C-alpha cells in the first residue's frame, strides 16, 4: 500500500530525523536521489545543459546540491535565482565549486529554451496559492520548452495537502518526492501536473506515524480483501445482492448494474424494478421480483438508484432495510439525507463530481478543484462512506481516517453506463461481507483495471468493462 502524509506530519518527521543526523545529511540524501533520477532521465549526463529554477527555501537547496552533483559529472549547470539574496547559501556554494553558475531571472528565458533538463526547485511543499508573477512566467516558458521538467518533491504552485491548483503551476514530466508521497501527488488536478512520480527513501519511514492522510491500494492489498469461496460455500453464504434500478426510460442501467454484480463474487443477484424483461433476457440466472425491495427476498446488501428516474419509493424501501446499501445515480437525488443519516447499517454513496456538487450545493468546478475536501464533506454530511468518481476516484469513510485514492483506471472509462457496472460490482462485494470502505476501494480498483484491459488504448463500452472484470480479478489474485 502506498501512503501519503500531509505537510505538517512530514515537517514533524523531518525535524525528528534531522535531530538524529549530522547537519545537512537529510538534504544530501534528497539531493543524491534527485540527481540520480535526473541522470536516469537524461541517459547521458556529460555535455547536457541543465537549468535549475531556484527559490528561497530548502527546496531550492535540494535543487542546488543536485545540480552540483550533475555538474561534477560533466553537465553544464546554470541556476536561475528567483530570490538571489535568499538562495540556499551552502547549496549555491557547492554548485559554484562544481563548475555551475548562477544567474538572475532577467534573461533566463533563453537558458530555459536551450536546456535539456529543467529542475523545478521554486517552491516546496509549504507553498500555497499558485506562483508569483516571475515564477509563473518561467513556468510558462518551461512548459513551452523541449526540456524534460523534473519537480523537486512537488511541482511548484500545487497544494501538497489537497491537490488543488489555485493559479499558475509548473507542469513536470517527473516528480522526485522525498520520504513519502504527498496527497497532492495522488489527487487531481495536481496529479496531472506531477507527471511520473519517483519516491526517494531518505529515512522518514522510521519516524512517520502509522495513520496516513491518504492510502492507495495495490494488488496485494486488494487480493487480501476479495472473497474466496470454500467447499462449504453456497449462494447465501457467498452473499446475495439486491439491485433496485432501472426504469422504462433507462432499462440499460439495470442490465449493467446486474452485470457488474454478477462479476463481483456474490452468490446470487436479485433484481427489483421495471426492467425485469431486459435483465432476464440478458442474464437468466438473475432472481427477479416484482413485489418491491421489502418483499423481494433475502439479500445481504442492496444497490439502489441507477436509472431509477423519479421513482423514490424503491430507494426509500432500500434505505429502510437493515443491510448495507449502495446509493448511486438517481438514487443520490432521491435519497432523503435524514434517512441516510439514521441508518445503522453501512451506506456507500457513489457520486460523480456533478452529483456531489448538487448534494453539497456548490458548483461542479468547486468539487473538481477540491476533490479531497469535497469527498470528506459529503461523507460527514450524510454519515456515509463516499466514493467520489472521477479522474482520481476517492473513497472517504464517514468516521474519518485515511482517504483511499484509486490508482487504476483509464480516461476511456468516462463512458455511459460505466458507473452502473461499478455500482453492481461494489454492491456484490458489500454483500460478501466487506465494509463500505473496503468494498468501494476494491471495486474501484477492479473496475479501473478492467477498464484498462478492455480499452487497451481504444474506445470501450460499459459492457466491455463488465466483461473484463474476471480478467482483472485474476490479475490481482494471481499476482
């Protein structure tokens, strides 16, 4: 599992570690890892032109020391000092001793345009609110240049804790981060600015707390969560998931939700709703009822809302049940907040940014720009676990704790019905006994992986994603 910690926690860990080490040792560890990453990216260091964009803090010091290491290997290194009087003095001296030079901002554009590699050491993890005008201008020139851009710890101008970008920021091809990931490296929109991310171990792991701000599951973590039937299993022990979805206008939503549920490991799927004929025609193994959720028969979890239109009755009946419930799509609009908060069994809500914005009463752009805060706020308001779908899917628990960020997926998953498949898949995992946090996290992981497999770089339909879930499941469990 990859973890990310907020700035305050990282700073405290750095102080504790520095107290145990010789003066400057931590910065030298960071600079060594940074220089090695730059050398790997360049392939050949000798004769290459490297430009450092250097601010006034330790972030600039890391860049200067790394530049000195590259200069000793034969690179031509120039440091653009955005605050000449406040540049890291020891790092600057090391650069000059190695044969590098320092220049001021005026006239730096030509240097940047001719560089092979740019090292962004303008602002560190404590930066807020975008870049100042001089730095913003250099970031724009860097974006236009042919040079590879490497960010030191975090791209300058993005918020390390939230992933928000509130102004101009550096767009990196590679971010070399130290000690631990920062939330902004894993959450959009900042993630898009980070490029590839390389973690350099500087010894922080020994002093960081167990409780992280953010978690990203990997294959081994998901493998431990997925249900495995035994010789004693029957369809009820494996879990039965109920699907209350679809309408005369949207029968396909019911079909796709059932498809996802059948791929999610539950022993049986019960369907309730007006799309029974379409469901049975596609999946004859489905148990169909026309008597409403209350009288549909035994289930271990419900999925309510995909394609439901304006019929709130089924959503209300499902919320009144005493089993875990997943609410999606139209169900999010139809669900009474007080009824959700009053539930004693787990509730998992799965909005996309537009639906989350409507529930929070804010513009969609506010949710997209502050995904972490929005997921947490919605979970708190409803007393539910929230899976916020999008370019980086987040799963926030109502009780707080680390938010899960999903590392799998592809932009091709932005297609009609994809969310219905995810809902059925997550509902099936709920029925098998997983918590709302684990069911949402594992379903998002499998769904994203299935999307990659199904698309393979080309357009894909929601039914293709559902069809690829078994391949994703096997990839995870066979790893």
